[in-house]
C-alpha cells in the first residue's frame, strides 16, 4: 500500500466522507470554486475517503460543471425522510435501518480501548454482516459504484483512496499502483454495511482509518480539506481521529492548511439526512454557493 502523499511543496485536496448529500456538496464546492476561477482538480494529490472517494474518482473523469449538472438534473427520487445520524460512507443500511446501525457501531466505539481496537471490532462486525448476506450484495454494490463513475481507469495524477482491512483492522490506502481496480477501491472505501472483498482481503469504510485522512497529505506545501461532517467525529478526542488533530499535525510539519465546512444555513441537509437522495440538489447548490464565495480568499493560498 502507498505511504503518505510526499509531494514536497505540492498541493493536496482532501475530500471527506458524508453520505449521499456529502458527495453532492463536495461536487458543488469544487464546481463553485472552478466557476469562480479556482481549479483545484489539478492538485498534485487527491485524497478521497468514503463518499469523498466517490467524488474524487468522479472528478478524475469529468469536469466539475458536468458533475454538478448531473446532480441538479437527476430525476428526483421519493424523499425518504430522516433516518437518524449516519456513519462515514455510503455503502451502508438506509432508511429506518440506519438508526439501528448507528447504535450498533456506537456501541463498538464505546467498547473499544483505542482506535486500533475499534477498527478490529468494526471489521469483525462487518464480516459478520457479509457472512449473513445473500452473497450477491457485493456484486450489486460494485455495479452501483461503477455506475456512478464516469470512467473506470485510475487518473494519471495521484489519487489515494482509503479503507480499513476488516480482517486485521489495519488501515489501507489504494492508488493506481496497488493492483486494485478503481471501482473496487471506491466500493471498499464506502463500505460500511458489510465488508467488501478484494483479492481475498475484506475492507470497510475508510472513515474508520481517520475521519478525513488529511494526514496522508503530509509533505505537501498546501492542503485544502473539504469536510461534509464539518470536522466532527464520533470517536474520543484522545484517539486523534478528528480533523483538528490532523490539521495540527500537518501545520506542525510545515504545511499550509485550509478547511471548508458546510455553512450553518445548510447543516440540515447533512447528519440525519445524509442518505436522503432527494436532498442532493440542495446540498450541491449549497456547496456551489460556498465555492464561488470562497474562491477569491483561497486564490493566494492555492497559488
């Protein structure tokens, strides 16, 4: 597996997880920045986690404007309504099952002694769910992910996609040299409902490695982090999973770091509603507005 980005003086974009609405918001922010003259899709390295891995792979194959248009013009699905808070990623139980899933994973977090123990517990639980499935769940999930991507090839620019090995609890990072198809890498990074198998190894959501995984940008001169969850975490602060700890590490090592969170006027789109597909257009519009408004301030930083 690849190590940190290690692009001395380079630029990194970090796309965090946040469900379906988080994916739409990420696309909106980048499209808004682009419209206002700030193109961050040419970063030396892009780091995608969970829903952010989907956005990263989508942006590698088409323009921000085209992706935004696709979100805004998609046929509106029936509104599902709040289903309780959601965990990182998009490959997880939806609707009424989400609240139960959230309670189950919170119990695993509460029982863990540290982050490594938490990952092992999450992996074991996901393996159990996979074992009780009908066996076709993985194929369906892979087809769903593939349908979301405009291309099935890794980009030439460096793209890192995070996951966690469900069998060992060890963090995993995929790139074009990993020997893993980009569809499988994204499917693994977004897999919270069950463990996703690649080459005999099973993986779960990359958000369990660290919430945004911005630390993988170590060595880059400038790091732009987009976090649909606003830097929040369900894990104890002493574990250092939260974005604030990652930013502090990067800045201490000499990186300049900027973060973008959903504004207070759009917070209702996330959290309990993060898997409501009918809210994707609203999330994308909110992100687009933020991107356009922030482009001027970020221009000097991005250079």
